[in-house]
């Protein structure tokens, strides 16, 4: 029957390759789709590109856990890639000495492509590295691809090709379980890339992809610059320094913030027993460094707790719900979990999706809408991570480990100003001070409401900061949404599919 889903197929025993007896490996629909593209695309395997010296591939390096947390150099793992770029605050950092030790072998350059080739749901995820992403080390679960002949192929075009539906389907077909994780190692070179035969169309797609990925990277650097300089700007009551243009030649203008940046320590100290809050006997909860940092902002900022803003009616807080693992994969509606927040936005490809029926059951209790701010409540290193919901993210549901913060009085605090303040070091430091272990994970719990926000007293400073963050975030989301179409456009260039 035309349009019916395929439930089985036959192949000859002579077609079995490398003793692989997994049916999806031989998916005939992939061959049918590649045949459809034969007249309009150059169909070339990754192995052919490697053999013809048009492409080179290396594997990352395993670095033992004893090196984690020893320095500020990002050690990129599979979970540090989101929306085709690196997370602005990678989980683990290592020493500069270790980077120097492996620098020559890893040889990370702009326009290199990192590809997840071991893991689970992230396998096949590509990331284009830009000039701001080269001061890193990357793990062995990632492959590095480098275009050697840029006459007909480029790094951005390679990412677009890897995002083509037929390529992602091939990757899934070659994704087999290896011990406790999945892998495409050894089988990735078999993947066929459909590159448009028309040179002008190929060039146009390459230029479009470069503009999207480099544009997003530049704006990510802008957000990182805002986050780094915001505390000082708030203390001084001015934002001029935050509105500068990113300098392409500035080696310090990295879009990656050290994982140590929001984990400042402190000396031993004393407090009176009368200052103990409830039964909380965790020293860092009373961190005097945080208190002093907030006090330094008091002249230029109103120091107001989230609880106070809730009491005023300016904000409301709700948490998400756990829909149960049986609901995972039942539909196309995103179920946003803590790992789906990255770089002040939501991932375009959340790990889990649910059915319309599940959404309808929980949506009235959540009612997530555009410009809601989501904050990670439960987890480990992601606790306190925040993102703002865009119109193109909807509809969605959020998990129980995520707070939904809604602004009801934008005159009191704008959603984008709230997002900026949640990413100041003084707020992140409060998050760490109030982040306690509960069973096997950490949580902020209701202590989130105790967090004090430094709201600028100057209306002009508020407006300028709000506009700067809104413009930057919205431009990044616009480019993100354009990027989601790249693979489909590349695969369907003669169908005018957009």
C-alpha cells in the first residue's frame, strides 16, 4: 500500500557485511532516497573523501578524571556540544600544561568540525569550531573532521551535509551498541554525503552555513562578554563597556567561560549561632564573600530577592512535571530537561519528545509561553543554568528539575533583564552557596527564592541592558532556527524546500 510504513524487508546472505546482523544497518529506504538524489547531488562517502585527501579525520584523547577541575582549559565532551556549537561553560577544565602536552596532536583550528561518534542520543551531532573555540582539548568520544580541499567543500558545508536527513538516518543505521555505549566508530566512513552538484548552489549553501554558524558564535562571544563584565558594570551603574563590538583579533575574546568562573572559594570565617538560618549548617551557605560582593553593588543597584518579587506579584514560579519514561519517544513535542538548556537558549533537538495526548494532560498545569525564563533547579553542574523561551520553541513541556519563572510586571523587571541578572557571577555564586546534595543529585529547592538580584536603580541602565540582551538572544535564536533548515535545504535543493 502506498505510504504504508515498512515493517520488514529481505536481503540476500551475500549482502551481509562484516558479520553485522542488525536489520537497520541494511535499511533499504536509505538506498532509495540516495538513488532519488543521484541526479542532483554528488554522492560521496566519507571514506572516498578521506582517500582523495579532501578530508582528514582524527579521534580525541581520553584524559583521566584526575585531571578534571585542575585548570581553566575546557575539556570538551559530548554533552558540551549543543546547537552545533560548544556550550559557553563546559563541565570540566584542565591545566594549560596539559593542553600544551596534547596541543600538537589535537591541533584544533577554526573550521574544524567535531562529531559525536560514541555515546547514545548525541551520536551524529556536529559542531563547527570558530576562531573563538580553539583553546580546548576534546575527548575520544569525538571525531575531528578537517576539510583539506576547500575548492568544493568547506567546514560549514560539511556540517550542513551532516545535518541532511538522509545522512542522519544513515548514522542511526550504523549506530550499534559497544559495551555500555553506542558507537559508529569504524562505520562512519561508510556514510554517503549528498553534496549539491550545482557549483553555485553548493557555494550559496556554504556561504549561508558559514554566516549562520559564525554569526551565532560571534553573538555567543557577546553573551560571554556581557556575563564576564556585568558584575562590574552593575557595581559602577553603567553599561557602556558591555556594548562594545567583539574584536576578532582579541585572543582573550573567547566564547567559553571557565568552568571555575562561578565557583569562587573563600577563607574560613566565623558567624554567631543567632545567624544560623533554620537547620542549615553548611558553611558556604553563609559565604561572606558573596555578601560582600552584593554589598558592593548596593549603591547602584536595588538588592531584591526573588521571593520579594514573587510577593510583589512581579514574578511567579512553577516547576515542571515528570511525565514518566513510558512517555518518552511517543511524539514530537519537546520534553525539556535540564540538559536541554545551553547558552541562554533551548536546544533545538531535546533528548526526549512526547505525544500530543501527554502534552494536553500536562500543559494546563505548566502553560509555558514565550519569554518565560527556565532555570535548572536539580542536577549537578547545570544547577542555576537559565534560558529564555522563544516563540519557535513552543509547544513544550518542562521536567520537574526545571523552574519556570514568569514575569508579570515588565516595568519592575523585564524578562531579558532577569535572564541577564541570573547569569551574573554574584547570582551564580549564590546558586553554588545554596546548592545542596539531595540523595544522588544536587538541588536548589525553595532556596532559589532566597537569591538576591542586583536590579540597576537607573532606568536608563535597565533599558540599555535589556535591549542589548534581547537583541543578542533573539538574533541567536533566529540563526538557530535558520540552521535547523540547512540539512533539509541541502538535501532538497531542487524541490524548493525551505
